[in-house]
C-alpha cells in the first residue's frame, strides 16, 4: 500500500512540475511573440 501511495504522490508531483514548466514556457513564447509583433509593426511603419 505504501508503494502505491508513494507512486501516486510522485506522479502527481511530476504532473504539477510538467504543468508549471509548460506554463512558464508558454509565458516565454508569449513574450517572444509580442516582441516579434512589435518589431514587425515598426518595420511596417
């Protein structure tokens, strides 16, 4: 029983870490996209 509980706990931790990593990565992507859009707008001007 203890092994299954530990396995579930570790799996949940890994899932939370993956979600946090995806959120931070998406935040970086959004910043890069905003910079690209602003530079493209300046080029058009």
